[in-house]
C-alpha cells in the first residue's frame, strides 16, 4: 500500500497509531538502556522479518 493513495480516514488512523509506536520505542529504550534510534531500527527489522515469513 505504499504506492496507493490512502483515504483521509486511513491517513488519520496511521498518524494516530504513531503515538503508540513512539511510546513503545521510548519505553523499550529506557528499559533496555539503549538509544531510541537503536530500538526503532530493531523494531523495524523485526517487522520486516516477520512480514517476510507470511
């Protein structure tokens, strides 16, 4: 869906979902005592790897 034109509602849902992701990144960074950028990269890799196994 990267190349499609999302609806306004879909765009709003994606934006609202960012809050949860950011909170998860910051929580993990504090818990694991790592930079948030490192956690975000790890989460992105986890997502890519899990989607590739479908």
